[in-house]
């Protein structure tokens, strides 16, 4: 994964997901995106 050297992993993942969503949209498939939070959450 040398292309990721110096590039934040999150940015790489976001670009990949965006590219895949655009490719699906060109085929007429509208993907639904879910946001998943990882880690502990503060108590309210």
C-alpha cells in the first residue's frame, strides 16, 4: 500500500467509498450510506 504513504487512512477510505458510490450510481444503483461510530460514547 505504498500509495497511502503520507496520506491519512481516512482520506483514502473516503475517496474509495466515493468512487464506488459514483460507479454504482452510473449503473442506476443508489447506495445507502450508514455512519458507524467506533469507540466509547460519553454518558449524557
